C-alpha cells in the first residue's frame, strides 16, 4: 500500500516541477526591454503549407542589446516570417531589407512595463493554480487509499508532505515572479 502512496507523491512532485519549468519557459518569452531570441520560441511560420517553428526556417540572433536579426535560410521565406511576427502581436515591427529581417526593440515606457508585470503575475497565478490542482489530486488519491485501508497516521503524514511540497513550489514561483518583475522594472 505504501508503494502506491509513494508513487502518488512522486508523481505530484514531478508534475509540480513541470509546472515550474513551464512558468520559466513562459517568463523567458516575456521581453524585459532586451532583445532575446527566446521571444520567438513558439512562433510558427507557414513553410510551404506547414506551420513550422521560426528557428527551423531561419537563424535568429542578437545584433546588439536592442536589435534582433532574422536570417531566413531561403529568401522566399522573408514575407511569411514577417507576417507571422506581425500576427504574433509581440509589440515589435519587423524591418525587411530583402535579405534579412531586423527587429528593433523599442525602449519600454513605464505604462508598458506595468502591463508586462501584470502579464508576468498572470502567468505566475496560472502556475500557482496548476500546483494547487496537483496538490488536490494527490490528496484525493491519499484519501482514496485511506478508505482502502491505509492507516490514518500515514495518510495525515502524506497529506502534510504534499502540502509542504506545494508550499515550497509556490515559494519558488514567488521568487521567479519577483526576479522577473525586478528585471522588467529596471531601466
């Protein structure tokens, strides 16, 4: 019986770590005034009728702190890349010179920084909700095992362990959000 219980606890911890990893990947995509190629992660381009990630049809690199360059491997891909960047509504305007696309990052206004912080906090709240849902599912499994004959002491200890894991992961989310907020608000 305790082997099954341990499986649920390990599964809950793994799921919580995945939620944290997802939050980290989402926070990387949120720009903080500096040019990063990661802001195009998840952006797809119509490559001969197939949605393809931008990094599989072009080289995305940082020219300087506020400029990105996108060098398509095929010249006829410049227009589809430009259209997908505009459609993604990233707050940047691509400039096409016929060979490559340059993207200049405008300096962030105070108002825009506050909007970005709100978006960061929304992402963080989604992750916290995911962590809490994982906790709820794990505790339900523990209660089901308790009905099937698991001792009350072990069940209470296991629920406490799941709660401590939840608290630790939520604290980690708060640290990530605070670091990203500091990064966004610094000029």
